[in-house]
């Protein structure tokens, strides 16, 4: 079965880390899954990283087709990003990648 993973790695500033993680776990990740573009999510803390300036986290959203991924990108991603920016401003960085099972 084909799996498409939308992988988002985030690094919040240390001063907002607890609130940021609470928001991710209790609101944001479920909001993304609730778009019905993804079937599930996984949440990880990156290990073997220099944590002197804070920790990094990775959220993986799993879907079964590129069409569903593109549906998210075109119809929901800007709204989801905006919610994060409104809540935390520029106090975090995020980068995104898309993976396909082989």
C-alpha cells in the first residue's frame, strides 16, 4: 500500500516550548488530521541534536495519495500555518518534506 508522508520539523524557541508543544499535541495535529487529507499522524522528538538552543520535533502526517496531500496544500495549509503564526509569531521555525514509501 502506498504511503505518502508529509513531514514537518519544528523548532520552537525555548521560552515558548511548553506552550508550543501543548498546542501541537492538543490542537494543531488533530486539526490537520481533521481535514480528512491524512489518515493518521506521528509525533517525535529529534534525538542526537545539539539542544543548547532548544529541541526539535517532527510530525508525520500519513496519507494514501498525492491527490490528498495536494488537497491539503491547496485548501488547508495556509490556514493552518496562519494559526501558528498568530499564536506564536516568529518564535519557531518549521521545514517540510514529502516522502513516499518504496
